[in-house]
C-alpha cells in the first residue's frame, strides 16, 4: 500500500526478485513512479478498503507492506490485513517513534522512519558507536555494532563479555559472518555485534572504545 518513493522502489525490487506484486494507491498518478514494463498489478483505491484489498489479491498474499505517507492509514491498513484477512507477515512504516513502539508491542512490525533516519545520521556524525542495528523496545534489548580499541585485538570473546556484561552475538571477519565461541580471539578488522540491554549498550561501547582494563590483560 502506497506508491510513493518507498513503495514504488519496494515494488520494483520485489518484482525483480521474482515475486508477484500488487500495489494499491488512491492516486492513480502515483503509479507513474513505476517503470512502464512493471509486471505487477496496480489498484487504485484506499489501502485499507476491503474491496481494494481483495482486488489486489490479499486473500492469497504472503505479506503486506503499508508504506503510505500517513501513519493513521498505515496503522489501519495493517490491522485490517492482520485481523480480517489473517496475514501475519505485515510491515508498517511509522513516522511517530512513540506510536511505532506501541504497535511493535502489538506484534505489528514497524519501520519508524524518523528514528531510523536519526540513527543513520548519528552513525555518520559520531562514528564511534554504539550503532543500534535492532532494538526490541518491549524487551529493552538491542543488537549493537561496536567499535573496538586496538588493545582488544588478541583478547577473547569471553573477556569482552566479562568486561561489558553483554553477549557477542556474531562477528564478521574478512566478509564472512560467524558465531564465535568464548575462546575466539579478536583480530584486527573484525566487526563485532553484541546483544545488550538497551540502557547498558552505551556503557558497553565505552568499555570497548578504551584500552583493555588491567584485570583482562
């Protein structure tokens, strides 16, 4: 639902991957953002209207993305699709981060546009993390990409975990991702992701941004 810049890009990418795609938008001019050879269905209508959804094939759909420019429309459409048609694979774009947290708790996956944009700007503005890659607001737990002081190279994953109170979720080395063991030794160039309580992620990053504490030398 929604054939703006995000919706049209999403539709084209999904189609290029071989998926059957239907796009709903109440403005027929919006479909002009799609290429002329777009093979998917184009339905003019309101994205939470029962008839428009059926015309778009919702009864046979694997997933539904509500990416219009209005939070209310996206939320209503997501709930109609889940509750009326039983589609569980639903993703909703939400501009209001507080609303996004509420709907995440209700089981509706959300992409909080403002928060995501702010996080990306911060990631470039303040390169020495923490960089939040996933945040479960209900559980208060985050997946975080951390930056390492060079003193941590040669130390083990167990030492990192003991010093930070976090868990190393996975690492990337020379482009290959893997789940490390406690005795895995960190090397220069490793990219490390930790799982930590959201409130503690900043402290964990602070530890890893600084030389190794004496007790771990």
